[in-house]
């Protein structure tokens, strides 16, 4: 049996399309889905999820790539909907397993990806640029069509997948901004045309399914951003996603208007804006950008710093500024910090920690909670209803969101007339078979987290994370003792070292005597195996710590038999 009561899926029948989300259903991140039919496989997106506070030491979380290990030769292509990290961040880890998988995406998406692949020193990759309106025949089984969608990054695409088993439309992340900064709107005509042809399974972005109405246009936040510039008399720092080209463009325009130079800070910000500028997606007026090393040449009121760290990432530029750990940038009384982004679920504590740190230093922090300085890149309920009524799909599978978002999106689909049995709510690893246009949830595969810890991929397990949390919350005790099993005596120690306890050395005197007594008793009873004697030590000190301090630290006993 698989997890959540769903059994392992049956063997895939001929001419049946199997759809498996390998990430993004249950989390806001690590988006990836897999499509398999007649021995061929297509992947859409391959993103990362960023760790939460209860995952210490973890850098990134990958989608269920392990499911693909014995199927790598079946993969015909990877199609990318857009260039955000939660959709492309795990591609290097996929291509390390098989570098020659053809990757399809828009010009900006692939340019951002290529920079990452070079950082990972991956060679032999194959990138194929597509744009809205393009078609691509993938292998013998897949016919793809790409459609323009509006999102918080340029060049986003929806992907229509046509197969002998039926047609699937995957929206990627999208919204319906009618006045986007780049004048590129979601292709509702294309959605309607596909609806007339017949969409058997509509896979729809769920991130804002609980938000009523329509998302405001990007143009509506410009007055709020301008007020920030007008009020800022000293240093001004703007933090946003390093891929949010539209937002950075707005900041650049406002900086020019208010006679400020612009300095990009943070490796990913510098890299991504350089790519966007080279491709013409970011328009930078001459004599506007300066390097970090040039900041000292200008007064605080002459510069705006565009930084990473809007999600409170502990190693980001903004977090280091808030902690007074940044080598070149500091904030003080009268400075202004603008967080021009939304809060990704799970990042609240980290973001508020940064806001508090900046406020403690005297900065005025402007964020979505106190000003209209950001609009979401995801369709709200009104837009989702609009999409359902245009496409009129036979079946719906909500994607991209926590379980509450998926369920809310499913309710919207049913309200527009999609039959109850044709609305499929599942989480990562759920297996949906599309047979002659009819979907069935048939099982579940393992699509659990793969942790990236430094250079290690998949080496960190849930058990090791539990150990890390226990170390952080409960502390650590080591006990070393030397014994003569022949004489049934303790000849050295026990030496006790503890971390995470405020008690002095003398507090361990009583338990030392008890450990000696329990070891000698065990040896007198015939126990001479060091491993079993270590368990005696573990039980003895564990009971003492629990009774005395109400704590359960990690205990590492070492018994050396002489």
C-alpha cells in the first residue's frame, strides 16, 4: 500500500495517459508533473521548495526525482512554464541524472536556466526556445502547444499536451492582468479555442483560489511605490524576488524620476537582471546602474539599493543587513526599506524577523501589510471561474498550492458545472490515469522530499532532521566510561559533557555515581558487551534528565572495555 491509503498504481495500459504530480500539490513550491503514455514520458516544470524553520541545515527541497531514476530513458522532454525558482530551480539536479533531456521554454526562462546550469557545471544540455503560439512534437506520443499567460515574470507560458488518450491543459502560474506592464495578456482566445476542441483534463494554478474577486493590475501599485520614493529622505532599499523583472523595472523607472542611482545587491539579483537586460526584458536608462563598490561615492539620498531577501532567507542580503552582518550596507534611523513582494506561506516568521530587525535599527519598513506595494502573480477566484467558463473542461485537477488551496479551487470548478467525480484533488505522488478522456485516481507513488544540504543531495533524511531539531531544542549529552569487564569495575570516568544545558559541572556528580553503580551491577550480572553497557548508560542518564529537567536531549554513550 502507498501512503494516504492509496495503493500502488497498476501497470499502465496501452493508450492511457498517466499523470503524476511529483511536487507542488500540498506545498507552494517544487512544482513538477509527469506524463506517461505508451513507453514515453514528458515532464512539465522542475522547481524547488525553500526550507522552513523546522528543517535546520537544509538548503533546498527537490520534487520526487527519485521516481524517475529507472525511467530516465523514457523521458522525451522537459517543458518549463516560466523562470521562477519554484519551477526551474531543480532542473540542474534532474540533468545531473541525465544531461541530454531536451528542455523547452521561453527565451527568458531558458536564459535564467542556462545561467544556473553553468553554475552547476553541467555540460551537454539541450535547450529549445519556444514562444506563445508554437507547437512541438515530442517523441511519438506528445504534441505540445504553448500559450501566453500573464504572471509576475515575463515570458510565462501555459502548456497544452495532446495525446491519443486525451488533451491536458496545464496553466502553469498565471493571472489575468488586463493592463500588464509588458502588454502581454493571458491568451483567453487560445483557452477558448482549446475549450471548443475539448480539454479532457484542466490542471489549474490554485495558489489564490481562496482570494475572492480579481487580482489588481501591476499598474495600480505604481502610486504607492512613488509615495515611498517621495517620502524617503535618506537610504532606500527595495527587496523583491530576484526574478521579478516587472517590479525591478518599476523601481528603475521611479529611481530615474527621482534622480537616484540603482545598485543591485545579491548574487541571484545581479545575475538575473543582467540576463533580463541583455535579452531586452529590462530597460535600463544610461548612467543609472552603479556597482556595490561605488556606493561610497554617493550620498544615501542619491541611491536606491535593489536587494534579494524579501522572503527572509537567512543568507540573503536583506537578512544580513537586518542582522548588521552585511559587509558594505547598513541601515539606521530615517532609512527606508520597501518589501515589494507577497508572503509565501511558511515564510511568515522569517520575514517578520527581518522586519523587526530592520525596525529595531531605526528603518521605516513598508510592506504589503501596510501599503499597496505588491500584487500577486496568481489568479484569484474570479479569474479562475472565468477560466473554467471559457475552457469548459471535462475534468479538473487543481495544482500548485497547499491542500486548502487545492480544495478551494476544486469547489470553484464544481460551481461552474464540472461533475463531482471529474474533479480530482490529490497531493504529490497521486496517480491519475486518463483513459479515453476520462480521468481516474488509481494509486500513489513516492514523491517525498529530497533534501539538498550543501553538496549533498538526498543524504539528509527525516530521521536526521529529527536529530537536528532535537539537538537544537533539547541539547546534547555525551558520556564516556572505561570498564574492566573481568573485574566488573569502572576504571575511568564516567566523563560527562553537555551542550544546551545551563547547569554547572557539579550538577552531574550525583548521576556519575548512579552510572557507576548501574554499570557495575550489569557487569556482575554477566553483561560484558560494550554496546549493551552503553544502553545501560543511556537509560540511566535519560531517566535522570527527564525527571530532573523535563527534557529529552540526544544522548551519546561511549563505553570502552579494557
